[in-house]
C-alpha cells in the first residue's frame, strides 16, 4: 500500500481523512504513548472503532526536526522518514520489508506519520537474546535490502544520510558540538562523558582511528561498494509479523554507504539481544548477503567491509560501553574488551587499499 500524503498534520488525524483511509468510523480515542526512544519525537495511539464493529489501532508520530537530535545532527531538514515514502527509486524497500506506514504530512519543520500499530508483533523490550529464528529474520531482511540496492544509482538522492553522518552523529566530538547549542539534548551530555571515559582507556591505535575527521571516514568508505542502509538497525525498530515478514520503521538515518555500517551498528546497539556470538552474527550475515548477491565476496573486500563496519559501530556507541564499565559486571567488561580488540587488531592488519567500489558491477 502506498502511504497517502496528507495536506497537513491536522488533516492527518482528522475524522474525514481517517474515514477516507479506513471507511466509516464509529468512534475515535487518542491516547499519548510514553517515550519510545531518545530522539524527542512524540507518539499517540489512535484507537478506532469502525462502523463494521472492527477495531483498528494506529500510531501517530510527530517530529519537530529542529528539536530532534537524530535529525539535526545528521543534516536532515526534510525528514528522511517521510521522504522515503515519496521516493519512487526506493519503492523496492517495501518488497523487502512490510510497510507499516499509512500516511504522512510535512509542514514547515514538522513531520507527521501515521502507522499501523504493530506493537503486538514487536520483540519483547527486555535485554535478553533473540531466538536464532528471530535473528535470522532480521539479518535476512537487512542482507536482502543490501543485495537489492547493491551499487545501485542512489547517490543522486541527496537527502540520504552519508557515512560521515553515521560515523560522527554520536562520535567523540558529538558532545562538545551539542554543548554549543542553546538547549543541548541531555543524551549528548552522556555521550560527552562516555567518550571522555572511553578515550582515557583506549590504546593509541584505537583512539587514533576513532578521532579522525568526517572527511577521513568518508574517504575510507569511498572505495567500497555502496548500498541502501536502514541506518538504525536496532531490534526495537523492527516487528516480526504473522507469516514471517519483518516490518521496519524509524528510518531517520536511512542512507547510502557500505553494507557493514548497518552490521556494525546492529552488533553495537543490540549487544544483549544477539542470539549468537558476535562472530556468529557476522558469519550468518555474510552468508545471507552472499546468497542475495548470488556470488561470494572476495576475502580482501570482506575484511575491509567488516573493518569499516566495526569502526562505525564503535564510533557510534563505544561511549556507552565505556559508561557501562562502571557497573563492574563481567558482561560489560567482555563487551568493551571485544570492541577494543577488534579496533586494535584491525588497525594493525588492514588489507591494502583497493578500489572495490564497483564490485560487482551495478545490477
């Protein structure tokens, strides 16, 4: 189903628009939902009783771009999430993922999104591992998306997030940059504290890789194949529907870059949700990606892709792993040690730079 473009935020949740979308409505109740993340967007549940007696629940998401750090820290001035719904070149996203979006509206600096309520299909909000079958569904969907858009001509879509955006949105300079805003977001103060702790602990080889400029990160990615990225592949942004399809939402960081930027963030942000070891997740994803591409990825290329993806995951979340060390748990220590080992060992044995960006030729 194509998401309908409403003329205003008010129309988007008005009875007339909802009737045109769903049919005759007997009753409509709006209830605020609690915080669903750290970005600052607000959510309401629309509880609807249709004339037929059927009950439908929808979710209304309201974003003010100037107040949403996920937007302003990645240069998003139009709402990538809404732009995705209006971009024909990205229609194949919904061949891979089930589309939960019913309608959207864009006003000056504000975005409204109307979604089907898939809360009953969300993964439990607990810091416990998924089953292997659940993890396979998520990894397969991401790998299929990456294979679908492998080396596709998507750079022309100027609003997509870039690798530089993803590497720096929560990177070592993020907290200091945020502190210069009139009303800094409190999460970014935690980021500042976390990076201070992380950089004090890191070996020089690791800290040197993480504190490079956005341009340096962009150059590192420029010689690698590019694809379409979800950008925020945390478990909470997906739902496993009846029948096995995966619904995906929160596309604020949808971007173009090496596929492993999604993989690195997946490993970093879902540390407690992984059904396998980190190495097991990496191997499973690679196998699914190669199946989607219909060919094996050369070892040198894979090692560079993986090194770049893990570097991105660390640049986005190593600050949080440093703060977690204060808990004194074995799990926090093991998590920190794994990421540091990866950063140090890969800095010392990076494959020679090769121009892989056209491997294989665009499909």
